[in-house]
C-alpha cells in the first residue's frame, strides 16, 4: 500500500461521502424520508458507476486499467458514495417500527436495482 494509493482513497472517500450526503439530502427533502429513497438512489447510481469503472478497467488500457484508478474511483470515491451500511440500518429500523413490508420491499428493490445497475454499467462500456 503506497502513500499515493492511500491519498487517492482518502480524497476519493471524502468526495464520495460528501456526494452521498448531498444527494441523499436533496432526495429526502424533495420526496420525503418515510421510505429511504435517497439511500436507494445513491446505492443504485453507485452500483451503476462501479459497473462502468470495472468495465472500463477490463476493456481498455491506460489510466482505467491501473491500480491507482481503482484505488481512487472504486475504493475511495464510490466506496465513500455508496451506503450499504445506511441501507442495512434503515431496513432494520423499518422492521423494528413494524413496517415489515417496507423493509422487505427495500431489500428486494435495493438488491435488484443495484445488481441490474452494476450489470448495465459494466455492459455499457464493454466493447
């Protein structure tokens, strides 16, 4: 683990975390926070972007194939952006509040859409 890699993960994580905070807040204010729509949107877009980054790394050379690209984009930026831990906590809170149907809906919708988004992102850049 190089100093450059650590720095890229640090900067990427900061940018990803701030982006997650901003987008989730915007969605929450516009749609409401009864259901965790902000977290769902962040996770689906993050999955899509991780698919694109992975597809670019596999299908092209240069900057996209390097470890530093992966460290900055996938580990730092998108690792800081996606919110699986928030998803789990919000799903548990729905279940504990007696909103079991919403909890199950959140699990199915999040897993299905995120898996689809990763695949679409990957196949979007595949030659």
